[in-house]
């Protein structure tokens, strides 16, 4: 498996949904970074099911354990191992459907790839549960980025086909953090919540779209042609279970514009070159422009649904039907918000370390 992301600030994911624990090992984090454990725990708490009757009934404490790489509150330069224990597992349903792969899941592909030896309980390595490790590493990356006053924030812009009003970063962070769905538009959020409840009552699920904005990223960050900034961000986003499309700036809509509409005119603001618009999403030629980096990730509807679905019995090689029981989110979009932020932060931390903007040893105030 390809479980490591990054070249210098490297993140290795480990654990399974119903295994003993899930976690992450971070290599290449500068020595001397003051680690705020409460901030990492806060990020983990954001990923947990919200108390709104719209998410899974699996309840995990998700208490952070830093096993290595931190001494007296600072990073030592050694690999940092962080984990949380799995405590609320129920594998009975997965034993029942072991021979009937769930449509929309990686059950069949994983069975073929690993010869049936893969951990099928709770989707194993293919579960959204493993993203807790992404969030731990992302929280550490965010603390690094804060040294450069870089902010990474995400919010729900669409859910069940309901679009939120466009807002800039200053209008997003606080309202989205208060909203039960992570949407900065209260009117749209109420409609989204109703759509989730309808889908849940019908034994179905819904998907949506998350927008992530990163500000104060210096220009010229990225390594074209194969390690472009948007290429690495997209790769990291696609590691999140359920992400099926990624766009930057005007994205897919830009393909329907004319060049005169999509191009971003350059201008000088306060002695610095900027653009009047940001259809490029803060990246040109695989390099950051200095404008906000804007990307969106499309999250598919939760694959585990209660409606009967056609599948196959791989032990008998015959067609059959499947009804998925158990504890599943009718919509995973809100819980993916901190995960999206985290993988974007990880990539930014790696590229900024590669470029020398982040030093390998921080000063005592770092």
C-alpha cells in the first residue's frame, strides 16, 4: 500500500477501522515547534460525529496520544507518532455481508487486490475512520503554517444539490464553525439538514461539495512539472474516502468561459503584484501566485445505505441482493471538512519546507 504522503514533511498513515488503533507518523517536522496538544485534540473533535441526529451512532472518544517525537512540549526532530484507540467497534454486520460486496464501496476491489486477506471489518484501511490520522498530522501542519500566518479553512458550499451563497474567507470561518453542517449560509444549512433527514428516513444518503481556502501562501511554491502544487493537493484530497472530483478556482465552470472572462488581470496593490480576480484559484503553472488558493472537493453520497441493492455473492459466484444495516452517516460531507483542511495543510507544509520557507530547526519562539 502507498501509505506515505510528502517528500520532506512526510506523513505515514496506519491502522484500520476496527483494528486496535488508527494513527500517523510524521517525519521531517522541524525541531523546536511548540506542540499545542489541545489544538490537535480540537481538530480531532471537529471530525467526530456531531450531536445533530444526522451522523453515525458510532461514538469514539478519539483521545489523542502522542507516542514519540515531542519532549517538553516541543518537537525534537525525530518521527512524531500520534494515535487514537478504537473502542466502539461492532463487526457483526461486516461478518454477515463478508461475501456480498457493498455497491459503492471498495469491498470487491480490495478483495481482488489483496487476495481476500484485507481487513474487511468496517472497510478496514478504506474506511473514513483512518482520516483521523490525517487530521492529527494536519493539525501539526497547521501549527507550522501559522508561523507564516497562513490560514487554511474549509466549509460546505453544496449538499444534496443545495448551494450556499458565495462568501469570502472572513465571512466563512466563524459562521461555519458554529453551524452544525459547517455551512456559512444559515438558510442553505437549514435546507441541507432537511434533505439529510429525508434521505435518512428513506434509507438513503446524500453527498455534497467542500470548498477550502488557503491565504497568505507566498508566490512561487510548487515543483513543476510532475509535483505541481495543485497536483499534490489533488492527490492528497483523493486519498480521502468518498472524494470523487477536485477543482481549483473557476474549475469546471472555467471550461465554459471565454479566455477574456477566465483570465485574471494583473495589478499592483500596496507594492505587490496581485490579480483583480482569482479564477486560477491561486495557482498558475503549478506554482502559487500569492492569491488565496481555492479548491473544491466533491464528496459522493455515503455508499452504505439501507435500501436493497443488487450485488453478487463472491463465494457462490451468483447474483443476489444486499441490505446494509449498522451505523452509517446519511451524509459524510460535514465530517470531511477538517480532513480536507488537514490534507491541504500537509501539502503546503511539505512544499514550504522544500522551498526553504520553513526551516528544519525553529528558533525558541517557533
